[in-house]
C-alpha cells in the first residue's frame, strides 16, 4: 500500500513538475512557429503577445486572425516575466513587421508572485527593447479595465491598472513606439469593464473584442504607413 501511495503522489505531481520545467510554456507554440516560418507573408506579419485575453480572441472571432496576417501568441494566465522569456521564439524568430503587447493584469493579480507596477513596466520595456533591436515595431497596449479579479478578489485592479497604464504611456513616449489605449474606450464609471464587454470583470466578450479590433487595426495601419 505504501508503494502504491507513493506512485499515486508521483503521478499526480507530473503536471506540476512539467510546469516547473517549462515555466514560460516554451513548448506551446513550437510546432506552430515552425509552420509560420514556412509561409512567405513576412512583410505584413503581426504577432499578438499576451495572456488569456489575447488567447481567447481566436476563439471569440477566429476570422480576425485567419483573414489577416496576424499571429496569436497569447497564453492564459501568463505574466510579463513569462512572456519576456518566450519573446525570442514566439515573436522575434517569426520576423514580424510589428508586435502587439497586451500584458500586465495577471501580474497585478499575483499569478506568479508579487510584482510592483514598476517591475511590470520594466518587463514590457524589455520586450520593446528586444523588438526594437530586431527591427520590429512595438504597439504597447494599455491594460484593459478590471474592477476586480474573480480568482483573487480585493486587490483593487480598478485603482492599480490606471497607474500602470500611466507608467506604460510614459515609457512608450520615451521609447518612441506606439501606445494603444483600450482603457479609455472600454472603461465604465468604476474603472471596470461594462457588462456588454465581459462576463467576469476581466475576460472579453465578442462585443468587447469588436471594439478592440477597430482600435488595433487602426494602430497597425498607422505603424505600417509611417514606415513607408
């Protein structure tokens, strides 16, 4: 019985062990990235780097990615340090024209431990600097409104997110890259998402994504036109 118990504990711990070995989830897009590199639309390719809000975009409106040269590299639950670790393979190695970075809300939620707003800003800054060094235009998005986190309530993201967004705006100005302000268009009077745009105060409905699509398409067009 003792041996059986030990085996059961080992089996149950396997997913945790795998996650510990691949903390940034480098394996998730390895095969997909290899397929991307077989295509030839390098001149207009745009990578979307983010968390569940980005990942869920492909489910809410798959045509947004299939009808455009857009590549979704969002991973649910991720924080900026995880994204920074996979930025080389999931963004730079794909040789996109631009990268759309939407990140930071999971850091405020403490998904991978305590993070200051300045540390979040600095991780996004590092992604911007890596992109710039490789000739990739960065579109840094404001963090979307969130009144509270259902999985970890009481952290006051409705207060912290605007402060983080201000840090991002200042950083983007210093780096001379594009800032995409989702927050001002989508926030309600609580600094949260209105019911039409979300089901849980954080994740976005198809109607919410429709708003985001108009804004990001405009930003991408401007970035490409400015280069030409």
